[in-house]
C-alpha cells in the first residue's frame, strides 16, 4: 500500500501535463476570441491568442518536466523527516 | 422505463437519453423512497432568488447543493467523532481517518512543498480531499447525486484552489516579489512582455485544468454506468448478464476513480503551492 501510494505521488504531476497543455490553449483561444468580441478586431486577437496559447502550453509543459527531473533527494525526501510523535 | 407524460411518444433510445441526462444534471427534485414509489422531494427553485446589480442570482438549494450540504454535514460529524476519541493509538473509525490524514501529510504535502510549508497548508488540503471524496462517493449510493459532476461545483473548488495558490505565493515572496516572479531569470528585455502573458495564461490554466479534470471524470463514469443500464431497455433482457457484469465492474472502478480524483485534485493543488513556496532555494 505504501509503495502504491508513493508511486501515485510520482505519477500525479505527469497526469497534469496533458490537461495543463489543453488548459493553456483553451485560455489563449477563448481569451483571444473574447478580446475580438470586445474590440471588434476579428480575427487578430484570436490568432494572437491561439499562438500565445500554444507557446504557453509548450512552455509550461517543459517547465513541469524540468522541475520534476531535477527534484529528488535534498530535504524534500519524506523518509528523512518523518515527524516523531 | 417509467411510463409518464414526459415520455409519451418517445422511442426507447430517447427515453434512455433522458434518463441519463436526468441523473447527471442538476435539478429541483430529489428522488427519495416514499409512500408513492420514487416520488421526488421538490426543492423550491425560488428560495434565494434575487436581483443584485442587474444580475439575476439564484442561490436556491438545488439537488447538487443539497448533496454538498449533506457532504459537509457528514464531514462535520466525522470531525466531531474523531476529535472526541482522540488517542495516541487510535482505534476503529479514528484510525481510518488518521490513515488518510497521514497519507495527505506524508505523501502529498511534505514531498511537494517541504515540511515547514506543509504545516501551514495541510488543513486546506485535508478539507479539499475529504470534501471532494465524500461528494464523489455520494453519487454512488442510492438516492445520491454527484455534486462534483457539475462544472459549477468544480469551478468553485478550482477558484478556491486558485486563491490559495496565489495567496501562498504572495505570502512567500511578497506581493511585488510575486509579480516580479512572472518574468523568469535571464529573459531578454524584448521577450519579457510575452513571458508575462505566457505565465499569466499558465496561472489561469492551472485551475481550469483542475476544474475540467474533476468534472469530466465524474460525469464520464456516470454516463458509462447509466448507458450500460440503459442498454437493457434498448436491446432487451438477453443482454442483462453482460451489462450487469460490466456495470458492477464500472461501479467498482467508479469507487476507485472517486478516491483517485480527490487525491489528484489535492496533489496538484499541493504541487502548485509547492512550486511557488519551495521552488526558489
């Protein structure tokens, strides 16, 4: 059970990558579309928003991946600082 | 299928579709067993219905809100029960709750944000975990309904997570330091405005992802489960052994998914707080 739990903790951030990628694009596209409606500048904000959404999707993708790769050992190891109660 | 006026003149497939939609969407009645078979308890849709600043706001208690009240009530009772029997070596129900709380602390909070920050945010994480868990499981008991299968509910949870994440970042780095953090180190000046937009989009995308994931997982499981039941009415009694087998399998899977999604929501909130709080050292 303990092993299952710690493996879940390891995979959880990876499960977020896909949705995060999608989330960035949706925010970009919808934000651009909303700005277009507001300022009547079709289709430029939508295009810019989509581009930014894709860029930000990739950026956050790599940010999460690199953050996950450098992390272990250090002081964040749960086995080292089990509270003594 | 129940024969009534709403179903008059509709094919079996359409009735099954109505049945599925009725079970996963919000509504103003709550089906309870009573003297008349399956007659619903009607909730008042105009209980707290008012106009504010030209907006039409309806804060009445619908089925999902009722389910959330029940979930909150159950959690309150759980808290009181566990608190009364506090002991060094807990027994029975207390030890089950303790196992979950320890799991959240040792497997979720401490690995993602370090020991010091974990102490500060563990209460929020525990609350979210238990609330989502109870809401998820409420949809699996008879007469219950899944409040987390409503996008407004998950959006509310995600907004709370968003506020906690931003608050954690501002508390750690200061308000100015937090906004300065939007531009990563070593970015050329001409790229800085783009990076700010990109980072802001990431900040908005995080709660959006949390919201959609929980909502989609809860709705999808229930749609599959109800479709399997509906298949009996479309294809006849011969299919019962197959749908029953798959139905039980899906039901057990849904229990697992209920736990898993509560865990993932908590884990990711914790991870996002950790990225801001323990990221710079």
